[in-house]
């Protein structure tokens, strides 16, 4: 009788340890998500500044294109405003879920990843309006895809990283085909 009792108690201890580790792991994922949001914001800021410089220096007769530069700057500011609101919302949701001890739903993580990987596509589209589309497609803005894919590994979910890579490839191929056909 005592032997069964010890087995059952050991089983309950194992289950409670597993739940403890899962809860701790989920908290680490959410803290990693908050760090990822901060890093992503900095990287996007650098690439936006680079895009403005591209528009200014890669455009032909750039002194006459100052109104276009201002228009591009307005688009980039609008994109940043959207990203700031999105980042605020994501960080708030993470903070609330962390306080409650809950994890982020997978669907929210995939939606967030989709929006993040779409940022370079939107940036390439804005850039291609103001400079030659071929120059925009091979500009440093292209590297933003790689940074976002690398940062997606902080999610600690290989399927999510694969999803981000697949969406990045699909969006880049789509925008390339769009400009090749026109």
C-alpha cells in the first residue's frame, strides 16, 4: 500500500514540476516577445532613415525631387505611427497576459508575425514610388526581411519562424512580379 502511495505522490510532483516549467517557459517567451518588439522598432527606425537617404541620393535630380521626399517622409511617418500603435497594443497585451500568468495564443503570435514581416513589403512599395522600382527592390530595405526573420527566432517556435520566412518570400516575389510586369 505504501509503495502505491509513493508512486502516486511522485506522479503528482512530476506533473506539478512540468506545469511550473511550462508556466515559467511561457513567461520567458513573453519577455522575449517584449524584447523583440523593442529591437524590431530600432531596426525599422534605422531602415526608415536609410530609405529616406535612398530616396534623396538614388533619385535622379534629387534637388527637384524634394517635394517627393517630403511625400515619402509622410508615408514613412504614417507607417511608423501605425507600428507604434501596434507595438503599444502588443506590449500591453503581453503585460496583461503576464500578470494573469497566461500565455499568448498562437493565433495572436502568427498575426503579429504576419504584420511584422509585411513591414518591409510596405516599405519597398513606398520606396518604389519615389525611386526606380528595380533600385527599390535591391535597396537596403530588402535586408529588413532578414532581420525580421532572424528576430522571429526569439519566439522560440520553429514553425513560426518558417511561417515568417515563407510569408517574406511570397511577399517579395509578389512585389517583384508586380513591378516586372509593369
